[in-house]
C-alpha cells in the first residue's frame, strides 16, 4: 500500500471540515499506520473521533499527540474540550492552561478556559478570560457564545441573549450558540422564538444530540410531553452516552405516567454520570410518582451526599417526608423552595417573622401574611390566623388573590385584606403563608384550626331551590396550568354514571374553560356565571348536601367550611393527602377516594356511587 501523500492529507482535511467524518477518518488512520509518531495526525484523528462521540479513542490519540509533542497547544486545547464536556473540569483547566503557557495569546484556549471556570462557578475569572479572547479576536464567535453562557448563569438573561446573537451574527452555523440562544429565550418565556431557534438547529444539525435535547426541553416546558419524549429519545439514540438526554427523557416519561420506563433511563444516566446529583433528585420524583416513598427518600439522600445544597433534592425529600406524615422535617425541607426558579421571594425590604413560637417577637407588632401559590394553599393555611392572633400582634394583615378577598375578610383575626399589587400599610414582619406550618413546627397531631374556620358571607341571590332531592356540587377539573393537572383532573364524561343517580340534583361548581363541558346536559345545573369569587362558591356549598371534587381549591373550601366532601385523588396524590387513608387530618369532613392505578377514574366514581347508595 503506497504511503499517503500531501494530496491525501488535504483531501482528509477538506472532508473533515465538510463533515464527511468517515471519509476523513479513513485517511487519517492510513497516515497513523504509515507514520505513528506524527503528533499532528494524532491530534486531527483525536479531534475527529471526539466529534463522532468515540471519546475513549479520541482521548487516547490526543494523549499520544501531547506525548509526542509536549509543546503542542492545539492538542492541549482539543483534549481540554473533551475533558470539559466529560465534566472533568480540573483536568480540562490544566490542559487549557498548558496551551496558554505555550501561546499566551491563544484566543480559543482563553475562551475554553473561561467556559471551564464558568462551569466551576468562578464567574469573575471566566468573564475576564472571555474578555481577553474577544479583545484578541473580536470575530471569534465561540468567545461571544461563552460570554453569553456566563451572563446566563449570572441571570443576566438579556445580556446573554445579545451575546448569543452576536455569536450567531459572526457564525450562523455555530450550533452551540443557537442552542444556548433557544434555551435562554425559553427561560425568558419568549417561547415562539425559542422554538424557532431550536427547530433551526435540529434541521441544520440533525445528527447532533444536544440540538434534539434543546428542542425537547422547550417542548417539556410547554407541557408537550409526547413531543419532548420524542426529541429526548432521538438524542439518546444519536448518542447513547448522553447522560443529560437520558435524564430528560426519564423526566418526560415520568410526566407521561411511564414510571418504569423512566426509572430505566435514570439508571442509564446515573451509570454515565454517577456523581450527578440532578439525576438522583429527579429519580426521586419518579419513584414518588409510583408511591415508592422509601426509595424516593433514599434517592434524595444520595443526591444530598453528592451536593448537600441541592435545592431539588431538598424539595423532593420534603415532599416525600410530608406525604409520609413527617410534617416537621418535611416543612423544613419545603423552605428550600426559594432556591428553585419557579418560586420567588417577595417583600424583601421587610424582615421575615423570625420565630413562630416566640411571642415576644410578635407582641405589639404588625405582621403581613401573604399568599404565594394557589388558592387551595391559602385556604388550607389561613387556619393559622387564630394561632397567630394568640401571640398578640398589634395587627395581622393578609395579602392574597382578588377572588379570595371577600371570603377571607370575614376571618375575625385578620384586620385587613389586600390584593397583591395594592399599596400596603407599614408592617414589621412578613411571612409567606406556606411557611406557617414550619414556623409552628406542626405535626399531624398539632394541626391547628378546628373546622369550620371559614364562614360563607350571606349571598341572597345565590339561593338554591328547595326540595327533597339531595343537592350535590361537582368539580371535575383544576387549573389547566397546574403542572400535574393532566393527572388530577378528569374528563366530564367520566362522571356519567354518577349523574344517573336518582333523587339527586347536581350543580356544577366548575369555573374556567372546563365549565363549558356540561353544555347541553340537562342533568346538571350550571352555576359558573354566578361563581364570581370564592365567597359566592362558599355560599353555594353551604346549601349543598355533598361536594364531589378533584384535588383543587373547592375541596379545600368545603373542608374549611366543614361541609361533607368526596375528594377524587390521582394514584400519586399531592403530599397533603398522605397515603393509604380515607380521611384527612387537615379536614375532618372530607373523605378521600384514590385511584388504584394511574388514570383509573372509573373505580373511583364507582366507589363513590356505592358509598352513596349504601348511606
């Protein structure tokens, strides 16, 4: 076989640059066979194998390149990139510094070192090296891309978007910059722009796994789990060693109630990256979706051994502890919600009430309690108003949702009720309402507030017709934007057998877009036009014999009013309903009906009918 020539090398380089990697690899290997001590060819073949995902062989050839030529800055840079992507940041930093020792003004090594330091959390140094790279090479698109990543990680999202766009203006084919741009636009809720960017990447680089992973994340955040699953599946097929894609695929499968399949992908992800705390925290959520609380707690503990400050692991451990009845430890972990992106603190210009047990801290002071999540959470935890009042505050203020104002204004312990956005009077302390059980160290045996702790205001215009028939109110769907709504809500048609019960008048307490589900059905009276707020709903509930509701605010309202209510729960319920019991320690008037398998609403409805007929 004749030795390869310079013409062959040029052909290989052209094929490599054009993306014809198999053709280029074949020629490089012929060169290696003919000249095994050629550091340049070792470097080129190592870089190519890295592109093809053959990381083990890639590193072997890059090691050989720097062994043959210890003063080979490009080879150090290439090996550093491989090690950085593998998460071996200390080794990657050593390589980039070795490259810069040989060539201090090596802009590519500077920008790669900057990205490594960013991943290590040293943002100030990372920004400095990026600035050096841009000063040396203003048209170096990866430098602008890495600067954008630094700004993104520092939550300077608009600055990040501008940096990513600058990178794309310089090189429209820089796939990583377009992926970063799409992800950042998605975080800014500029969903249409993000989706367009991600789709461009997938079309231009169909064999690039991170492109499909990026598109999947956007679909995931949109709630399009089927499309997300497909994108993540494609990413794992392109690169079976892509741990993040396996993790994301598992997350989407969990949302699609395919927990067994999800857990197998978490196992793959953790085998690839055993020290990744994110994967273990996410695995805990999948285990909890199977009601395997013990295993979920174990997964959280493993994540916290890796990263003691891992917010998702604390959050998931908190949910697992709460659903198992360990309220004190559970609510302690629940305080980690402020470290998660979906929660944001408010009233930071005022101090948090420091101690729920210390009467001296609150006596003679004004305390603001404020709603932070859904209507049901406020209805559940406003019960603490009486306990707070016993500590002797000068005033107790409440900031809440408009639709709760009228109802909660009737609580005698609350001096004034405000809607979020209104001007507030001066106050000494504040506390988010879901922090109350933690501050009072609540246990299952010390849940405060005997029911009823809410009173329905008089609403003469909401009088239901008298008659001997039983009056039952129905709610079959929660807020569509709730992340678990697909599991907690049910189709109206699933209640068909219930509506056939004799000697019963049914009333719809459903509001929102799902209220129209009953159009044309003569078996149920639509009250939605009259249910203008929770005070109106409370007035109707007071006249009913029974409420049947999915896990949404109406169930909490019925419980707070001490009205009999059947609560329809999905297989993996929210933490507050605990497991394996029909009663609720929060609401004695509620009876819980649980799915025996995910999606099985028929058995739940049949059980309610059976109980009604035998009552």
